[in-house]
C-alpha cells in the first residue's frame, strides 16, 4: 500500500513509500493520506490530530526546523 512519511515532531513531509498494512497501524510518522499538490517554495505539513495535510511556505518550515534544532541542542547540554 502506498504510504506517505512525515516527521513526527514537525509534521514535515519526508517522502513516500510502500508499506504493509500491519506496519501502518504500528508505525508513527506514516499515513495513507496523500499530501496535496504543492508548488516550488512550499512544503506539506501533516496534522495527526486532524488526519490531514496543509501546505505552508518553505520559509516557515525552515523556522520550524531551526526551532527544533535549538531545542535538541539545548537538551544535549
């Protein structure tokens, strides 16, 4: 079954794969809901609570990633 991968903390789209139905029920960061079409400069974000994708500008996605990197660095210290 075709599946779509996303980062479990940010929801950022990470690509697509094929997965067994049993894996889909047991793995986090994977869904069968296809992301919407998006253009250059945009990235899909998956909302697990709503079980749907939204599309945001890439500059906002970069801010999410920078914030996450800072949090990880602070935890490591």
